[in-house]
C-alpha cells in the first residue's frame, strides 16, 4: 500500500470502503480525509487534508452526472496510482452504469 507523509511526518495510509449495496466506493486517508468517492452520480478525487494544509487544491478530479464503465476504470486507475490501493472490478454494481442510447437507424 502506498503511503505519503503527513504534516507531522507520519505516513498516510489508505483504506477502501464499499457500501453494502455496492452503489458507492470510498477511499479514506489515515489523517481522517475521504480522498476518493465513486457513486452513481460521479467521481470525487481530492487531496487529503494534510496535502491541502501543504498547499494542494481540494479537488483534483470531480465529475457530476451519471457514471459509465469508462469512469469506473478511471477511478480505479487513479486510486492505484495516487494511493496504491487496488479496487476490485466488481466493487461497484455494473448495472448502475449509465448506458447511452444509440440513435436508431433511420431508413
């Protein structure tokens, strides 16, 4: 698991939380921050409180709207790169992805 150093030089650790109904996934930092959230209505990827106290912006990647499989892949990749956590592919219920309707062919 990847760690970053907190303001008091204590390493930060990260924990994944999955809702019982698999409609939301959170990533929490050991400084008390919720740094990641994936749910039916978007993605939030934030800097930890410790990082913000050191000048980082709050929001690094946020979307607002129905999520797709592509956004789920983005969230899982970002969680791995930023926090060193692996989120299982089936942690979020794929039936909740927004499926864009393809236009009907006109004849």
